[in-house]
């Protein structure tokens, strides 16, 4: 079994894969490298405006799989509108 990466110990500035959705900056600090189930998911906080986001965003198929696995936990009834 692989152990999750250690929590960041410093506020090392990294260049994010995509620009911040709010301010367009690429400077970010790593918040976490894992999702709540222990899977790989990089969460960063923008060094310019403070927006917390996933970077890079998972592929659409991975997002669909995640929500399908939750069994309606997020209130999705499958209906549009």
C-alpha cells in the first residue's frame, strides 16, 4: 500500500498547470495532493487572490466516474432543469 504524500511543510510557490479562474495568475501554493478518498488530486491556493481550486482539473470522464461513485450524495437526480 502506498502512503499518501506528506503535507506541505512550507509555502513553496509553484507554477500551476492552468491559470487561476479568478485572477489569471499561475502562482500557487499546494494545499493537498490527495482527494478525501486518498486518490491523486492536486488542490492549490492562488498566491494572488486566495482562490482554492483543483489544478489541473481532472478529465471529464474522471469527474463523471467520481460523481457516479457517490450515489447521489450531491443531490443529482439525473434530471436536467
